[in-house]
């Protein structure tokens, strides 16, 4: 709790002891302490630009949520991982190139 008596700031600690706050202590802030706002930018080419919408039933969604949780992933990452595995298996089975694999 901060109390104001005349021109000085005072605070109380847990034992209700009143202490005068030093102005220099309170104003020790400079421009080097400013952190950049927002999340850091992603690397070029690592952002997802396309959107895939899939309709599922309630029981399917519940199962996907549970499976993603067990894998430690969010549902989007879990579904993307599983689709990539299925697409790779199927395309390689037909001898087709897999476009998302690095060459």
C-alpha cells in the first residue's frame, strides 16, 4: 500500500512498518529497459498461408481433441502432422513426389 504524506511517498510492508520511498529508487527506469512489443517475427517461409476447413462430428472432434492432448499438441498441429504422414505414405506408394518434403 502506498500512502502520501506531504511531498514524499511512503509504503507499508507486511508488518505495517511505514517506510519512506526514495525518489531515485522509484525512478530508475531508462530507455534501455524497453522491451519490443509483440511476438518475434517468424522465419521467412515458415508461416502458414493457406486455410483448410474440414467438418467433423462432435464425437470425432472430441476424439481429435483427446488425441492431440495426449500427443502434447494443439488440434491444428496434430491434424496437420497426421495428414502429412498419410499424404506422404499414399503419394510415395504411387511413386509421386511429395511437395512438402525438402529436396
